[in-house]
C-alpha cells in the first residue's frame, strides 16, 4: 500500500521532460497537466480510503495510529475537493476567461459589468416567468413585474451586491417583495 502511494507521489517522467522542453521561463502547468495531477491525487486518496476501510474492518494493515474515522473523513474530503477542482478546471478550459491577465483595468471593469448585466437579465427572466404564472391572462402586468425587478437589481442599495448573490436568492427576495409565489419545482425544470 505505501509503495503504491509513494509511486503516485513521485513526479512522472513526463513531468521532467515537459519542464526541460519548456525551459525555466515556463513554470505554469498546462490545464491538462493540472488535470492529470488532480487525477493522480484523487486516485492516491482513494487508495488510502480503501486501506483505511480495511483497517477499520480489521482486514488490513494498520494505516493510521489514531482515529480511523477522522482520517477517513479528512482523506475523503480531500478526494472530494480534488474532484471538484477537476470539474472547475475542465469548466474553465471549456469556457475561457473573458479577459487576459494583462488586460487593462478598464477591460476588467467592462467584463464585470457584462457579468452583472447577464446576472440581472437571468434573474429578470425568471421573475418574468413567475409573474406570467401569477398574472395569467395579463402579460402586460408580467412585463411590469419584470421591469420593476430589473430596476431594483440595477440599484445595489436595495439588494446589495447583486452580482455576488445567487440567482435563486435574488428571485426569492424579489418575489417576496412583489407578493409572488414562485413554483420552485417548475422553475428547477
């Protein structure tokens, strides 16, 4: 068991080859290499979890001296975090950042404004759907609700830090303020 973990913790031969080929000026790992490292980390964690499970059942060698449940909890959390990081890294690769790290501060502000506008638009569309359900045959009333929601979201004084709040939380606050009863099950679909 420990030899398997030692093998996984040693850098692969390809790591050294890539480093030599890239030169010392290229210290940042590519997204693919980071995904490979996270995969190796998750696999090593799973091996440790299997060994801890065997120790807890009395069927394997002693892996930890202390509390096996605590060790299991910590290692399983590390594996979950590795899997989440893999997912986020894969998402970042599929959806690259809108601005480069060397971009001007104005570009960063513009990108943030675009994200906020998109966030507000998403909340506004959901509130409009809830309002359509509430208003029934009066679509102009639903449009009024959607317009009022967007107006409230443009002003950070009302709901504070709109861009950082989850969409569902904003929808719930607006619906509560307007007296609307969203059908959360229908919205989830």
